[in-house]
């Protein structure tokens, strides 16, 4: 097992759009899949969610972990672990970040020649609606990673 350098960790974050968010609610750990966009220039991960369990928990306890993997096989994988703080965005800034999120995720998908997720098409409508999702970012405080590549 090899430790990844910070730039390698950032590359894995930039090259993907699905990860797992870990947070605490009622003194219990939770892990949920999450679509994200990595804002390299801001050293943060951009996400959104509906108001509910996750958002209520994050508002109470802002320390989180975020994990992203690339798994080719049992003997060939890499994984990063991000530690950071939840920061809720509001108003026009939230709308701008949501637009940035949608465009960024689509660029990542296009680079990977993957399919277009159904939810991307709904963002333009959500930007105009009163019931917009909660847009937030994870301000990265630490990032580490591991690589296993056995032939």
C-alpha cells in the first residue's frame, strides 16, 4: 500500500463525481452516497441535498468526512479520505454554486464518457423555484489517500 501525494488526492477528487459523506446525527455515524463537484481553487467539495435528516445533522455538527474511491479490482484500487467542515450556502450565492455544480459534474461525466444523470436537467428549473435544495460545501481541512497496485 502506497500513500498518495496531495496532488494525487486532488486528481482523484477532480476525476470523479460520486463519493460518500460521513456525518454524525444523534451520536450515531451515518454514511451516504453523494454527488459532488470538487472546487480545487477553493479547496472545497460542493454538494446539495433536500432539507431533512442529513442537513439537520450537518447544521448541528459541522465536522464531516468524505471518501472517494477508484476500484478496478481487489489488488488495484485507490481511495482518498477528506476531513472538513460543512458550510451551508444561501441566496444568490447558493444559486450560483448550484449552477456551477451542475456544469462541473457534467464536464466530469463528459470527460469520462459516461451517461448524463437524470437530475442534471432539473437544475435549471430548481434555480427559479422557491423550493431549491440546500447547497453546501465541505471546506477541506485534511486529505489523505492510499493506492494498492499489485500485478
